[in-house]
C-alpha cells in the first residue's frame, strides 16, 4: 500500500469503476477470446490484457484485431463476441471486498456512483447478477453516455454533475491507468487498486495505491471506517487448500525460526486468482503431526519470475525436522495485510514475527478457534 505524503482531501462521495475494480471480468475476456480466435487459426496468449485494461470496448476490440492481424473489422469482431460475453456475465464473480465495500457505504448512506467505459445497458446487465448492487448506486454512467471515455475526465465529471456535487468532494476507486488519469483530470481524489500483478509502480498519479479492496481504509478520506476488523484481522468466508508439501522447513525456516512450507499451486489457479496476494491465517493439518496454528502468504515471490501466485504457509509450532512430501491441508479463516516489499531482510523478518503474533492471538478467539475441528484438517494417511 502506498499513500502520497501530502494531506489528502476529505471527501463525501464515492465513484467506482466496475470491470476489474468490483467485478473479476478479466478472466471472461480471456475465456471468450480463447474460444473465438481459433476460428482464424489464432491462439489467445494474453498479451493484450495489459493493453486493453480500462479501454472503451471498441478500442479494445481494435487492439485485438490489429495485434492478431484478424481478417475482420473491429465492428465485426464486436458484433460476434458481444453475445459470447453476454452469456458469461452471470458467471462473473465480485472481487474480494467488493460486496463488503458496497454494503458498508450503502449502510452509512455515503452516496455512490458507478462510472464505467462499458455501455450503460451492459453495466446494468452485469450488476443485475449481484444482489443489492443496482439500488446502492445513486448514479450509473456508461461510456456511451459521454463524448469521450476514460482517460478523458468526462465520465467522472458527468457522475459528479448527476450527484450535484463538486468534483473535489469525490473519491474515485479505479483499477486501470486510464481510469486513474481520468479521475485526476476531473480534479478528484483517486485510489488505485491495480488489477494486473506487478503493476503498482506505474500508478504514480494516484493519491493512494492499495493491493485490494480489502485494504481500503475509508477513514483516511473522511468516510466512515469499517467496523469488522477484529484484533488486527479481517474474518473471511472459509476456504480450503491442500496437497503434498513441495518444500518444508527450508532455508527460510532456519532464518525465521518458523517451519515454512511451499504447496504446489496445481489445480488451485482459479481459487488463487480470486484471492488477493497478502498474508492470511488459519489452521494447518499435517498428515503425521496433527493440527497447528498457521499464517500464510499468497503472492508473487520476488526472487522468482513466477507467472502464478505461490502459497507459503508458516506453521506456528516448534519442530525442526523437514516435512517434504507430507500431506498438508489448510483452512484459511482470515486476512491480516497486503503483500509488501521490505527494504531489508531484518525488516521482513520483524514483520513476519508481527504477523505470527497477530495470528496466534486471533486464533484463540472463539470466532476462529472453532475451525480447528474442521474435518478437512483430519488427514487420513
């Protein structure tokens, strides 16, 4: 998380982007083009994802036509894939923290607008599959209702106009560079939640860059704070992950003094894409040793140029032998913080021990301790 050092303006209104900010639509783009492009003997390789994030639909389609040298016009591509997208909107999931954020602002009567480069009809279709969303927004503005889409400020200025407020009293929450550019050009405060991994360093224009909506602290902007943090932890809907330990009690363990493990991500790509990189905690069942408290990182290992997130649990128990190849099951119950880079190994180790203390204390609370008896942790050998 990064916040500009100068004092930010306090706001009273929130304007949200939709695709990539509230909804996990990036995967739908890939799925549709994986099916469509073979018609022309082409294979979707994802190279356009970074280019088209935040673009108007026609601009994005034109980029695909040009880069893949398709023998069709942009308009023809749009007309053919639009029905394919329409069939997928019912399957698009809300991004972590999206429902929580919308319910929070709505319950505190913070006026919200939805401003997306997508056509308004498509916006309303997408949000119709998410209970309570449509009625939570005072204003919905589509890219087809303004002269120019993002990065032009038109769409945000139009939202402020419909809210009948000054642009400077609005906080924009965006995932794309065009959206951030548009928000600042409109004279608004902007929080960026980059939808693409390893891209946060590009968002220098934003007033704050956060890892996910789970990390938004509304009180920094004069808005009502979330009240659901408990002992520095955020309870989450329960989820399970497990498999054989690829590495156990390796080099890092000897430095930390905490048994660490690496789990294979095979079969968990979709699940991991639905959870932001960061530090989580819960319970760990090890096939030959029992159940232990656990704190876990999900993220992009800075020492490897990995294309997928890694899973690294730390078992909060004192034993010093390797456990390579053993079956490890994890029950994740809560969230502690976003993934972060540290200037020194010492500062990283200090933070890991702080995470450990938070997890150990929290897991004694009835809210979390009851999951120690989850059947998933009882591994039959």
